[in-house]
C-alpha cells in the first residue's frame, strides 16, 4: 500500500523545500554568551515600544485591528507615504510569502541572486513556482545577470538591498536600470530590511520608485534597527492594486495587538534609530578593520553585520576554515552564523554587537588565527 493512500500527502514539491534554519541562539562555552548570529540590535527595543507593549497586556482578550490602521498611519507619517498603499504583516517574511503566493504559480519563475535571502527561494517554491538563480559580481547583485534570466515565465524578481548575508548594496541608479528593463508585468520586490543602516549617497530603499511605478514593492522590518524581532512586524509599500491583492489572501489578524502597539511607538521614536545608526557606524568600521588586521578578508558592508572569509573549510587544510572557526568561537561563548546554505561555505556572518561583544569576537578570532598558524 502506498504512503499516499494511508495519510494526507503534501502537493508535489513541498517536501523538496529545504526549511529555513535560523542562526544559533546558544553556546556551551564561555562564561558569558554573545549572540551575534541573527543581526539583532545590541541597543534593544525603544523604551517607548516596551511601555506600549506592556500596556497592551490589558487588552489580550480583544482581537487586534485587522487593518493595522494606526500602525500604517504612523509609518505613513514617518516616511511621507500614502497609508492606503501600506500593508503590514507578521514580519517581512510574511509579506514575501504573500507576494509569491499572489503572483507566482506552477510554471512561473521567480528570480533571486545566488547569495540572496533564503526566504525568497522558499516562498517561490511554496507557491509552486521555479526559482531562477542569478550570479552576483563581487558578492553584489548584478543587474545584467538578472536581466539575462528574465523570460516570459518570470513573474517576480526579489532583491535584498542591502543584501543578507553579504552586506553589499546595489546603487539606486542600478536599481532603476533594472526596473526600466523589466517587462511591466514582472513584479520587482526590493527588500529593505537593513535600509536604515545605510549611509551612502547613491543608495535608496526604493520609496520614490514605488511611488511612481505599478510593478515595484518595497518591504521593511521592525526586527532589526527597531529591536522588535520577537514581535514579528513587517510592512510593505506598493501600488494600490498589489496591496489589494495581498489583503485578499493575508490572515485577517496577521499582526498581534501588542505588536501593533509596540511598532507604532517604535516608528515614532527617531532618537532610538539615530542612536542605533551611530553605534553601528562606529563599530562596523572598527570590527572590519580589526578582523582584517588578523589576516582575514571581510566583505565591505553597509548593514549591521560583516561577512568574514576563511581560507579553507575541509580536511587537510591546516589553516582552518569557517566550520572550525565557528566551533572555536562557540567554545568562547561567541555565537556567529554559518552561511554555507547561502553558497558561502568558507564564510561566517557576524553581527555588530555591543562594545563588549565586539571586543570578545575579535579576541576569539585572534586566538583562533594563532592556533591555525596564521596570526
């Protein structure tokens, strides 16, 4: 008797999806643990958001506002947007899945880059589509490589800008060039999860492009610079017709009441964002310089993490590799992110942490390099 005759069976393709694996959150070694694996902010959540979250505890018996009106209006006020063109979700991951579900189906294709965010591939496959992988140039999104892979089956292009896990970004003129060359029926999704951290004159998260286009959506998150990762809040800004489509298929209460309250308070607290940016600017440069001084290559980053490259990661390599480094750091209580699943087997992604955490990771890497005979 076949398995399909004795129990429900997922539709073809579902069990071929490799589940997303988050960064580790614990380590056995070290008197103190420094979690630098998930790009969380070392400054925590704004106190205004914490207070709003606690106040929401008095209303746990009530359904939240299914339209997220107050939060959407707060976001619109902060960025000068039309609240009717904003849709909120259970993290930006929720919105990425909704976009794929609405615009991709069997026989369709979605394009992403080889080191792009893993959720894009999962969302495309879950919708029944086929992921098309474009190579990058110098670990950066390559517009020409994407355009070469556009076909009549292409329905969506996903770009993380800045990209996770590389930390690189695509200048906005290149984003415009990509958009202008795409067919009008192809949806361009600009994932700006780390947009608030970027301080480059040639960068834009894409708000202006969304405002003047019918096939561009920008997604953002409260999980990073706003320090609300545990609450899972994301938002998207897009054409009215795209928001209409997503509102038809999203969960009716896909953002909880406490999350709505905390998110509204956080978006209206610019001082917290400014403090987070200042901290990141200082320690991103410091950490990059210190790690390079140990003889390790670091990809230039504009986000709140760095990608560190190791010379090898296999038997017979006496200089050590990413796997050995991750294990060594974990023994010292420093948790970082392996990115082999992102086609980067010889690299580790390390979040910019507190001053203490940043010094701890450099000290641990220095000892690892000494033990490998490098430094």
